[in-house]
C-alpha cells in the first residue's frame, strides 16, 4: 500500500481512508503493509502486488515521483492503478487527450514553463471576466488563483514568478461550481460505485472538504452518469479506482478532472462503497 512521507493539510482526510482500507484488508485476512513511496530503504520486490493509495505529496516532488514510477515498472510487480496510467494522469495536460476523444471538458489553455502570459487574451478567448490559474501538476488547490478581470494586475507579478517555476493551466472560472457544486463519480474496477456533490463554503471557490467544503451523497441522473461512464470506458476501464470530477453547465456535464492516482474516494458517504472497493481489489488480486 503506497502512501507518503507528509500529507500536509490533508493529513486527517487521507489517514481516515487509509485506516478504512486497512480494516477491510484485515477483515479479508490479506497481508499488507503501508510503505512510503519516497523511502529508499523499501524493498518493493518483497511484495506480490502494489496498491497506490495516498501518495499525496507526489506533485510537490514530481521528478522524484516519476523516477520512482520508472523504478517500479522495472520490478514487474502488478500495480493498481498501473504506472503508465499514473504517469499520464499526473500532468493535467491529459485533459486535452480526453477532449480529443469527443468528451466535454472545461475549456483549458496550457502555459508552458517560462511562457509569456497574457491574461487579457485569456479573458477574451474564454469570453469571461474571471479565470482560474493552476499548476499543470498539482493537487489540493495548490498555487491555484481565482483572477478577476477588473483587478488582474494585482496578480501579474505573482503569475510571472510562478510560470518561471513550472507549467500552468488557465481556465474560465465556472460559476456553477459555487452556485451548485462540483460532482464526483467514484468507480471501482470500471464500475460505478457512488457519487457526491461537493459545495464550497460561503465566500470560497474551493470545494475540497479540507477547505471547509460540504460533501453530500447523491443519486446522479442517468444521463450525467452515462457521460462519466463513457470517460471511464475510454481512459480508466482497467483501473482499480477512478474519480470523475465535473460540473453541470446549463444542464450539460463538463469534465474538470479525472483522478486516477490518489483521489479521496468518499468511502464514508455510501453504504456499499467499502464493499464495492473491496470487491474490485479482490478481483485484481485473483
């Protein structure tokens, strides 16, 4: 079971699901151990399978993490989710791959490291008065800015500094995230398990529960679920776990992120979630 050295602000949330999974594996009398992916002393060859659970610091140590991924590939040990999928999913440029398959994705502009940034052009391109600026490799809303057209100059120096360090994405701010919320669909073994609606606290745009967001279990409408399932079928059919995050714009579902590395799975929100998770694990181990 792959975890990380430091979970930072996400510590309590990640630990709770690690503990849930540990209890499930113990219940089924499966031998396991949590290992820190960055611990050089770990002998990975002692394990028959590897499940990636909570490497929540990978985006802070991206080069080191991708090196670890390459080393794990050389061991030949089955990994869930598989390493090639993990490497692909670590950089949000994957959104362009998904869009190229005909799926609706939130409009996105890619900014390569050291690229000159014109926010005026982005406001015009997206026909919006509000932008989201975030790293291409990130998680937990790290270095994510909400930029308003009327006062974008206040962020100009900060943005220039950040783009010198790494690649970024620009997207229009989606007001529906604040007004209605962001949907998360959780799949195990390519099959739908459960869904939640994540709503930010008053005055914020971040829906993550560690920022005070509210989580509500929902029964999704069939059409929206079908959209999420099609994304899974094309990009995550063989994955042990997957989370599709999206938003409804005028009743139409748009993908925001496809989480295939270390998503919070909201196992506490649905009575069958733990069973569905364990069933998928047993199928992979069979």
